[in-house]
């Protein structure tokens, strides 16, 4: 059973996430907090397996709360949750030790996938966050990258391919025909100058979008 802590200052968001998780086998919400200070105290008393941590909260906020929590209980997995505002920057949470980063615009299936992936010891960055992270990393200082040319949908398909999802899985998840998914795949090959899914995955690893230790 995955014991999950919800840390978010919006009651409605916590209620929505709780509703999703309580219907999942093998997952249980063991606590809810609206600020980082209370979450740190809770972890000190009884560490959960995983925390869904809001980035922007009153008080110490998600970044500092993540640092403090991982100092107390290094085995706790933290997935940062954001509304995709520009501050704080996504890799601030990753540098603090978060294992995942998803947006509040992610669907329930992506959130559940993030939890499963992170609990396996891997990193998870949702496709919209990955695109934002890529653009910020590789357009700064005038530096260019082939990843900066991808649309949001292309980035989404790329992230799913590099996580090992097949054409039919991607088709079902994105409500696209298998033919359309194949078109996106070949478009990615052309834009990124790669020949196959393996090279695409290596490209994602080089740019920090995947954890090489689990590939």
C-alpha cells in the first residue's frame, strides 16, 4: 500500500486528488496539510511513502519543505505539483530532491502514472513541465536545442515514448488514432535527427528529462 500525504493550500484541489486516490487499489491518503511547516512536522512523526507537494504555498513553501522533509526522512518520495507559473523554476524542486514534477493541469491518469513511476525509483516530469523546463534551459543565453522546436503535443508524445509506452497505449491515453501517433513519432525522428526510439530516449536522458539510472 502506497501511503500518500497531500500538501496544498487549496482545499478543493486536495479534495479532488483525494477523490481520485481513494478509488485506487494500493494507494491511501494518510494526511492532508495546507502548508509546508505542518507537513514537515507530520513527516517527523510518521513518514509517508510519497508526498504530493504544492510548489507555491504560504510559509516556507514547497521547495524548502521538500529539503527539510528529505533531511528528516530521505526515503520519502516527493512529487512537486505546480500551476506552471514562472516562479519557482521547476529544477529548483528537482535540485531540492523531488523525484517528480507535474502540473495541476495534468489528467488523473498522468498523476497516477507519476506516482507509480516515482515509487519504482525513477523520475517523472509531465510533458507540459518538460517542455517548459527544456525551453528555459536551452533557450537561455541564446543557446538553441532541437527540443525547443517541439510543440506541446510533440513533447507529450516524446515523453510517453521514452517511458516505454507503445503506440496503442499512447493512442488510448491521448485519444489519437494509432496512425496519428505514428505520424508524431516519425515527425519527432525528423525534427530531432534520430533514427529510432532508443536514440530518442538517449536524447531525453542527455537533456535531463529522464533518469539514466533506470533506463
